[in-house]
C-alpha cells in the first residue's frame, strides 16, 4: 500500500518541488509564456487526446460532470454562508473555496492513481470547473462587473473551450481520430502536466501571504466541504469505480493558483487569497495520501 501511494504521489511532489526550488533561485522562469502555452496549446490537446485514447462511456463522463457541478455549487453556498458570518469580503474569498486545483494537481494525480481512464474522467471535472471559473469566477472578482455578452465572447475565444466542444462531440458520436492527428495531439498534450506542476511550484515559491489562521480555516472548508459534497453527489448518483474515485479526489484538491491571479488582477485581497492557496496546498499534501490509501 505504501509503495502504491509513493508511486502516485512521488512524481507530483518531485516536480512541484523542482518548480519551488526554481522559483527560489535566481534563474528566471517565464511563467506567463508557459501558462499561455499550456492554456492555448497543451491543455486543449490534452483534453481531446485523453478523450480519444481512453475507453470511457458518455454516461460515465456525464456523471463526473454532474458531480463536479454539485461540488462547485455546494461549496459556493457553504463558502458564502461562512464568509458572511465571519464578515469577510465575499468577492475575494469565495473563489478559492469554490475552485480547486483540478488541473495542475488533479489531472496528474488521477492519471497516476487511476490510469488513462482516470485522466479522461478527471478531464470532465476539469472542464466543468474551468468553464465556471472563466464565467462566474471572473464576474465574482471583477469590480465593475462583466456583461453577459462580453463574458460569453471571452469564453468562446478560449482554445480550451473549443477543445471541450470537440471532446463532447467525440463522446456523443463515437468518432475515432486519424492516427496522425491522435499522435500529434498526444505529443502536444504530454507537455501539459509537467509544465503545470513546475509552474505550480514556482507560483507557490513567490506568493506573499497574510492571515494564516483565517487561511487555514478557509482551506479546511475548501477541502472538507469539497469532500462532503462529492460524497453526497457520488452516493446520490450511485457512482462506483474510477468515476467515483476521480470525483472524490478532484473535490479535495487545494485552491487553484488561478484564483490568486484573478485576485491580483482585480485587487481583491491578493495576499489573503494567496494564503488560502498555500495553506490548502500544504493541507492537501496530508489529506490526499489518506484518501488515496482508501481508494487504491
């Protein structure tokens, strides 16, 4: 069991650690370029490639997507109540509670724990979260508010959204890609996960945080709340096997670094949001192995 856990966790921790050390060194890291390459090329190719190569049903994919929606909605409601009770800024603090790191951390963990099928199912959770983050998340943090048409136009310009549409069409029609296209997508998609993990490590090394006790409390809410709503969702839908395991694992991921980038862009307590990102990541390093010990 310990060997299995180490085999899953070690690659993720080592690459994040390398990124952290890189961030602490004086060697420049082109975070903006890497992020653009991942979001505009790598992640879209990974989404289509994962769906193309994995043997999953449209029903299983849809179940994970529905469960992801339940987790996001549930944590949003719970987070809003808690933040209001503590007198915090809802627009600043809700996003890191609602949106976990299902990409940088969740995708590689699901791949190493549950194989190619797990990665493809994890993509369903990632797709729901990214679509919601690019709409609701941006509107929540934006000071001036964003019109519906402007939000939709910005969303439709994202290559990741195009990839999601292609993946859904492939699932619905059972289309098989030509070998040369499939190989090209896999080649481009394969750089996504290591670069995501490296960039996560670099980002964690540079975040300036504040309010550790509040950060720890809200991080606990992010992870425990996510797990609770995930368990309710998979139980309600009668999910089992890799689909169930992927939902539970993705739901306890720490707050996504993208929340901090939005807070920085819109000046929504970036130090407080950074505190939640760092604290929840540290907490996840303890909780994730415990959950994996049960699931694998």
